[in-house]
C-alpha cells in the first residue's frame, strides 16, 4: 500500500518562505512522478508543480514560476516544495500526489494521479 504524508505547512507572513515535505511509503519515489496541488476555500483543487518520474522534467503553474521549486531526494524517498516570496493568495491546503511512471504535460491534471496525501495547510498573512 502506497502512502504519501505531507508536512511543513504553517503560518507565514507575506514575503516569507516555507518548505513542504512529502514522504512516500510503499513504493520507491524514482518510479513516481510527483506533484503538488492546492485547494483554497471555495475553489477547486489546482495544479502547482510536478516532476516527471525520472526527474528530467519539471512543470509549474504560471502563478508560482520563479517562486516555488519542486525537488526530491531518492535516498530519503521524499519530495519537496520550496516556496519563497509567498503571497496571501498562496493560502490553501497543499496536497502531494504520485503518478506511476508519469511524465509530460498530463502531469498538470489531477486525474492523472494514483496516490494522494492528506494535505497540509499553508496560510500566508498580509
């Protein structure tokens, strides 16, 4: 059974930084495309960032380009989302997702993913 567990969320002032963690259990992370999605109150879950299964490609929504970086550590079986220059509109629950052998632009679609974490709250105050 594959499990994804997020951590690292919290409350931060605008302009600050947070690093989110997604620990993967039950499957080696280098067989998974990894992604981060977020969902703000009253809104649909939206794509934030993704990395292909082999780590060769990354994808970002326009709203976070230049501010967020997705990465992973194969030895720790963990994916990360480094978030800098945070804005109040980044406030949401952030979800980690995994897709077996995933690659390409379809990684921006939440329907692509096989595994999901429970989410971690990120709140950015103005």
